[in-house]
C-alpha cells in the first residue's frame, strides 16, 4: 500500500507522537508511507528526510498558529499540491484541521480511501475549542461542524478512545467503519531509569520528593498545585517548554518555590527526567475534551515504569482500574493519593512494575499495528 499521513501539529508535538510511530510501524511492514507535519525551524520552505523508512515532509510554519494550528497558507497549499500530483491508496488524516483534511479530500478525488483519525474532542460544550477568545467565532463554528462532517465523509474512522468511538457511532457512522485504536507506548524511546541514577545524572537531591508531569498541554495543573500546597516537602516537576501561566498559577497557590519547569527536553533525555519523579500525575477536569482523549503522557508514564495518580475521567479510569498502575483520585483527594504513594514504597514499586509491563503488552505498537493494517485492508475493499 501507498499511504499519506497528514498531521496538523508541529513535529515533535501533540498528535505527531501518534502519527509518526504508527507510520514507522506500517513502513516496517513493507508499505510506502509519507508523513507531512509542520516544521519547527522553517517558516517558508519544506524539507524532506527519511526516518526509519518513513518519508517525512516538514512543511512551512508561517501562519501555523493562526486560530489554533493547521491554518498556515503555505503549508496548506503545499499539501494540496502534493495530493493533486501524487496517488495514494490510503490517506490517513490526523484530526480535522485544514492541513490534515483539505489535502485528504483532494486526494480522494484521485482515488484514495480516507481514514479520519479522531484523537481529541474539539467542538461543543467542554471541548478543546470551548474557551473564551480561543477562536475567531466564524472559525470556531466551522470547526465544530467540520470535526464531525469530516468523519462522516471519510471511508473509515479511527478513534483514540472508547468515548470518541461511541461519539462516531452516535453520528450514524456504521460500527464496522469505526476502529478504537489507542496510541502505543514509546517503549523503545522511553526506558525505566532508577530514581537514584536519574537524579545523580541531573544533579537533583536524592531526598527531594517529586511529583512529575510531562507534556506540551499543561492544563489542569491547578489540581496538583492545590494538592501539594499542604505537603511542604513535595515538588512539582513539569517536563516541557516553560509556560509563564503555570508559574503564575504556582505563585497563586503558594508553591512557586517548589515548581521545577524543565523547559524543552530532547527525546534522548526524557527517560532521565521521568526517572527523577517518585510518582507521575495526570490531573484532568471532568469535561468533554478530557473524556475524549487518551493522553500520550499516560503512555510515557507507563513506559518509564512510574506509578501514577490520575483523575477518574474517560478511558484513564479504565486503564488504572484494569491494570493497577496507580491511584484514581477526585480533585479533593489528589493530595491524599500523592501522600499515600510517597509513604507506601512497596505498593508504589509494585505499581511501577505493572506500568512497564502494561506498556509492553497492552499498548504494544506491533499488536496495535496488526489491527490497524487489518482495518486499512477492510476499508480498501469497501
């Protein structure tokens, strides 16, 4: 098969970490895969490279951040031109943004089958876009319509969560055209590192108690900050670009002196930073955007072999209940759960061992790829 993957994010951010490993796995099965993602370095030109058998195009970033990613004019024009001049069997569109879908539907005119990948709940009350002043009203209205319409018009839909799978079926999409496929854990990129070794390499005091968090999206951290406020010896480590809003929040909760914002960490060092944490946290407010997702950060925590304290929202509840990799805690119980794991080392160690095994088994990319290719084959024969 010849496949085109259209990712709306910058490279090394967001859904790129779903699209790229998927592309690598499919290419490893002997298929020809091209992935388009947005460059972090070049505003006006495209660069091509070959990464683990995948032909990767980093498209121009000028205008990428207008209206919340995916609207860059040179990026969209380049992708449209590519779809018009190249033939693909399948075009896999990662969410509904213009740069992930307009070229896809153009390629459909040339005979490609379309797969719509649904990794986030964007529109409607509680969706990602349901934030005052986040979008120009006309753009927000278009996205709310196009998020669902693009799924209905696709030949197949793949969802990251069971919640979004049900949403797709509720839209009238036949169940056999909808595949629930979580993202696989990055078990090759992220390895468990003993806490002592990680802290010695990064110069972090061994006696410090650290709750960790990773990700480009750094929302809902007020849940954790409120939880550690009465725990004066507990630090919050946020792995990722420094966000001034997070520092402001920490100041408001009186924990700024215990906030460690690492700034950007390259992939090669992520395991070390994850290894520095006694436990990892996944705070989520109970709204549609969080119920619909399966955050990559959870899979990173599992791959790193760290116990987790998480909010009981969406599929997160199911993962923790079924696999015993951490504790579920409502907002008011978050601090108690953190304190419990920090003071019950044997249980935390058992959960850590479960975490890595779950990453290697339940969220194994090879197993998930078998299901993906079967679905591609099914869609091709519709």
